[in-house]
C-alpha cells in the first residue's frame, strides 16, 4: 500500500507539472563561487576539491542533520547514531579532523568528541553548504586536516533591504517517523539598516526501518534568531544572534531500555564585516568574522530501566572564535594575510566522564581552558594566461590549562602549494601538495573512562606526538555549457595517525579488567599513533543531455572509493566508508522539477582487527516539485521519496549499525513560499 501511494504521488506531481509548464529553457550549467576561501575562486578554478550545495540541489537532499544532507556527495559519508546525531565524514576522516562551521566559524558543540553528540545546526533554513574535501588547515587550523563543512545561513544581511520587505515559509511532513517541521524567516530594512528574523520547529517520533520500528528514536528541536547590518557602498557590518534547543533520544539496545536522551541548548552571537579599501595601493579588503557560543547538553536516562530519570553527565562549552583577513595585491601577487584566534572553556559535570581517571590509567580531568592563536598567509600568482599557482603557510599555537593534570603548550605548522592549468577551452587540470600538523585532542591524550554511547572503555595516551600528514591531489575538470565533470585522485601519508584501536579485551565501567561480576562489559579501546595512508578517487558528472522548447533533461553520476591502511601493522583502519556509486536524472520545466537517484553502497569487508562485516545496499530516492502562487506569492509544493525499495541499510561507520539502521521507505510532502 505504501509503495502504491508513493508511485501515485510522484506520478501526479509529474503530470500536473507537464500540464502547466511554460516554454522556457533552463539555464546552462555554471560554476559556483567558493565563499569559504578568501580568494573566492570558482569551483572550476580551485586547486582543491570543493562541493557546493544551494538552491534546488540543496532542496532535493535536505535531511534531518547536516551529515545526512551531505551523505551522497562524492568523498562524503557520515556517522549515524540515529536520526538526530549524524556528523560528516570526509574521505574516511572524521571527528577532530573535519571542522563543521557555521558562517565560517565554529559551531561550538562537542560533536567531535562522541558519535551520539549532535551538531547544533538545522538544515531546514540553510541557504548554502560548502565542503572542502582535503586539507584546509591553512585557513581553519589543524582540526581541518581532513576537510571543512561550512554551513551558510545568511543570518546577517550582506545587501541592503531598504524599501523592501518580505520573507519565506517552509513546512513538511514525513511518513517514516510522523515528523513535521516548519520554518520561516522575514526581512526588511530602512535606510542603510537591513535586518532579518528566523525561526523553526521540528518534531518527530520513532522511525520505521525494514527491521521494524526503532525504539527511542524520537526528538524535537527549535531555533529562533535574528540579524541586522549596516550596509554601505563599500561593504557591511552586522550582528546576529540565535538560540537552538534540541531534545533527542538515543535509539537501540540499553539506550532504548533506559529511555536515554540528550537535552541540548546553544546560544550563539556573530559579528561579521567586509570593507573594501579604495585609496590603498596594496590593501583591497578587510574581512572580520567573530563568533561566540555558549553550549550545554545533559545526558539523561534511567538506571537499569527503572525510574527515576537521572542526569549522568553535563557537557559545558563556552568559546569565542575570530578571524581577521587582509586581502591585498602586491605586484603580480594577490592573496590574504590573516590572524586567527580560538578561546575555549570546556567542562564535564557528573559521574560519567571519559576523563574520570578510572583505575589510575590517566589523571582525572574536570575542566580545560584553551587558547589557540595562529597567523596565516596565502598568495596567488598568474604565471600566464593559462596557468595560476598559489601557496600558503600557517603557524599556530595551542595553550591548554587543565584542572587535574599538567598544562600543555603545543605548536603546529602547515603549508600547501597548488596550481590550475587550462588545457583547452573545455578542460583544466588542478592539484596541490600539502603538509599539515594536528595537535592531539585532549580525549586522545587523557581518556580513562567509560564511553557508554559506543559501549566502550576508552584509554588515551599522554605521550602521543603531533599528527602529521603529507598529501597531494590531482583534479581533472571539464566545464562547458552542457557538461560539468570532475575527477579527483588523492593520496595522504600520516605519521603518528591517532585512532581508537579495539584490543578485543573488555572492562567494566570502573575500569576493571576483566569486568567485575554482574557489571556491564565494555569493549576496551586504546588511542594509538601509527603510520597510515589514505588514498582514493572521486568522480562526479552533470550533463545537460537534452534541451527542448518545453523541457530539459539533466543526467548525473557520481562515485567514490577510499582506502585507509595502518601501515605500521599492515592492517586496515576501522570504520572506513565503503565505495559508493550513484546515478540520477532531473527533468526540468518552467514550473516543474522531477528526478530520481539510485545510490549503491558496496559491501565493506576490508576490516580492521575485531571489526565486523557490513553488507552493501541500494537506496532509491525521488523528488518532484511544482511552482505555483499562494495569494500572489510565489511558492512550491514538493514530494520526496526516500529508500523507495525499503532496503535494509546499515552504515559501516556507525557504532550502532545493527541497532539503528537507516530509515525504511518514506514519503515527505511539503510546501514553501515567499511573501
């Protein structure tokens, strides 16, 4: 019955669109400009592999989390701890190697410390997402040694709204979890002042999978925010504020029995400014970007399935990040010179902490205050009409003051060089070499406690050295009026690569080995530093295959493959994403858009010691939308179908792949309009 309903809805949307379509051509394929780089290259000119999602492309893939939204981009995967906690994985690298940013600054959360911690960013009202696949340590620090995901929400206006006002509304319902969401924003202006307001509400229940309903997988969240800016002829300066609240439950096993949940609150302030300098011989633009975040989440549940509820631990983080960039042109060079600072105050309160110092394996830590300061320089030079080169360096210092153990003061250095060469009017070749250093995270150094989310007892190593990476990538691009294609190959060698090694032994929550009688048995995992290598290939193609007076057809294909090896032990590294392959099409008309995508994730049997096999799966998705007017306001109704074949899909990168597989067949129906 569900499958018949899906077919009927999608077919009806297609026919409805065909009857009302007007005879206009779709725009030709064009490259995007990368906003996350101070040099602002087009994607076809960048020396690193970028992905940009916005407009219709973003609308088709919006999901409950940023990780799920980006999951089908080449080189991308995600962690999955249920529908609320899913973080991006880039080329097999995750957590403290991939920075998730909001408007260029930190999201001020603790999602990098544990897979059950959510990123406090909702995709519903996001305007644009940019992904840098590969090292971006020059701009964003050593924790971007694997990549960057920058979520742009336009919370601070950058153009004048004087004399105009308006807004937009978006709402949808999803059958797989009886979930609904609604979001709206409004904008206006007077004179040089422009402002906007936004808010959203989302609520969902336990989701269906091919294995049945996944217990304790519900949640709800809300956001409210506003921003205002003074817009001038030569730039703007603006402020923004948002408050995000999220309560979500942890699905499967003991978490479901104890009705475990996380209650999260996040307050965020931003200041951004960009001023063009007209009377300088070398300085072109000054860019300022500052953010402050106050984050808290509590982990709550019952003890052994019996009331009352208890707060097991509370995570508190307060941070400030800022970046000052001086865009300049000297002789034939143009580039960016900048200063970057990041101040953090982090604490864990409660009896359950990975820093508990159990069995005296490491010192017990109750608080950490850190100061990260850096300076960077990026320069670009045009060798000739067809060849452009760039290079840059970054030096950063991380000073950490701990409560419970000795303080640390570490320094890291990064450098890169790249080129883009135009082979002919249709093809160009780009590439880069990079050297990056990452200072070990405190959890990697000092863990000594139970991590109940992943059912493990984690042990850090204070003797770990800085993680260093030397890598290169080559990018072949084709850009024409009809075809946009990119093939990327990369290879990175790590020294002192830090990862969690599953020893095969077990401890209880107090660290006893073997577990004490009657106590929970947790897998023992130890942080190790080893030699490692990551290599792979990514392919993506969009082809405007047919363009008629009434409609056009765009065909697309993408795929990726990553291999991750522990070369010290001649073994595979754990939780490496499998190879994926996807194909799809879009039928575009003036008022109508219809498309389908089939994604195949291959089996993963390149396993690390004590790791289990994951079967392959195929996901069939579809999307249909129709433009119409709501009381003289332009709008759109849409239908999205996910996993239409209702296939069981377990994510290899998930610690709970059996207990929390991906959702089964679903239909999402929604509308949005501008006013």
